[in-house]
């Protein structure tokens, strides 16, 4: 039955250690755990997030204390560059569900109590579309369908099901046609219901990060792309595990670097790098923005492997 789909919390919890390998068989509406979840529910949220794959192909494989060394190095650097009473504006982009942003905020705000921290991502919530008759579709916030749920099936709609399971592939193909046949109105993602369907949001912000945002106005979430330019340039901007050739072309990467450049004040700090899959260590570079380009201030783990490309670009 697990091979067909996992659509109840108790099913998922019974899988034990195997649940992190369940992938698209797990119903994404299980991410809805409320504002006061138990420790088991938080672990459920984290484990499902670990294998959630968005329509652009990125995975949400983050975990606790992933950037502990990056946090410590960045705070040490900022203490040398800014007075601790400074009202620095900090951005953390492409944050997945924001747990690592929350951890950074909890380490940074005691040192810079006047700081403001914005955590951003393009996907901060999913939508659950319940259709009369018992079918459920999970979509991204722009309406892109990710998943179809109808017990006992949970299947992927955007990324192909394995050819080894022809039954799941058949169900997914029929579900995609069914979704297209719904003929939802143009602005349906902004509605709560319509003829024959009901829409409920599913928060994709880690419950601990959401709790901090509710209790401390200095830490907030925003829907923002790494390719956007911040209207009011800030002092610090971090982009970890997003700028790489597996996701973007050279031209798109250069566009992203320039957007980061324009989102920082002269003298602002860009923290960029990635976590190595083989040993989970971080390689990061700390740049300072000048009028003409970037200056390397510090490195962790030998530095970000693409820093020469960024250094080669001028404004």
C-alpha cells in the first residue's frame, strides 16, 4: 500500500527511517501541521521537506545547523565592519522552508539588536485544491500542479513517475488530464473556493521560523526571487546552494550576480556558496561590493568554486 501512496500521518510515521526515501508518494498536505505542532509533527514536516521537489527541479534538502560555520564567520566579519548598534538590513534568499534563516537570525540578533532580517523564497506556500468527488490536487502558489491525491494513490504530476511502476504512471496521466479539464478561472489561486472545488493554503515555512516571525518583527518572510533587485539596497545578502550550473545557464547566473550586486549598498556583504553532498561541509566566499565589482574578504572551506566567475563581472 505504501508503494501506491502515503496520505495519513500515521502511515508516514510507521515508515521509520525509510520515510526520507518516500519521495512523491507522500501527500504534501501532510505539511499542514498548525501553529503549535508536536515534536513528532515538526520531524514529519522536516522529513517530507527533505524530499519535496519543486516544478523547477530544485529539492528542499536542508537540515538543522547546516550553516553553523557560515553563520559564525559572517557574524564575526560583520562585527569588524559595522558597529553592533547599527541598523543593518540583512537578506537571506532561496531559503527553502527557512529553518537555517531562523537559526541565523537567532545568532545574529543578539549581537546586532537593531538589525532587520528578511528571509525569502519563491515558494513559501502550496495550495490544496479539493475537488467534489474526493480528488485532491497539490499545486505551487502560482497554480503549477505537483501532486494528485486520491486514496490509496498519491502520484507526482510535474515530474514523471518511474517507468517501473506503470500503474502509478497511468494514474498520473489520467490525473493531469483531469486537472486540465477542471478549467479553473484565471485568478483561481487567489480564491478560497469555486464551482466544484475548494482551495486551502499549506504553509511551507518551518514552524520554528514561522513562530519567530510572529514573535519578533525584526525577522520576516517575503516571496522573492534570487534574480530580483531589492528596492532599497541593504547591507548583507546571503545566497547558499542556489547559484550553480545544475540549476542555471551561464547567462542566467550572470544575471543573478548583477541582481545581487544592485541589491547591496556600496560596502555591502554578499555571502555565497554551497554545501558539498559528499561530506556536508560548506564552501563559501564573503564578498564586499565596491562601485566596480566584488572584493573577496574571507572564505570557508577553500571558498565558493564559482567565485572567479563573479569576480570577472563588473557593474
